[in-house]
């Protein structure tokens, strides 16, 4: 359980760093809407948390 939470926090931390360093130009380049990107992130986090419980 604790490992799962730490993994999620680490993942979110890295994601935040990448978004700060590589802003919306990356999403524009990939033609990915921002809402779809965050929906995917939330889905991944939810799946990881559910997998650990």
C-alpha cells in the first residue's frame, strides 16, 4: 500500500517537472487535448491506487 502511494507521488512529481519544463508545446505537437491528457493521468493514478488496495 505504502509503495503504491510513493509510486504515485513520484510519478506525479516527475509529471509536474516535465510539464513545467515542457509546457503545452508538447501537447500541441502530439495533437493531444489537455483535458484528455489529464484524464489519462487521473485514470492511471486511480488504477494504481485501486491495484494496491
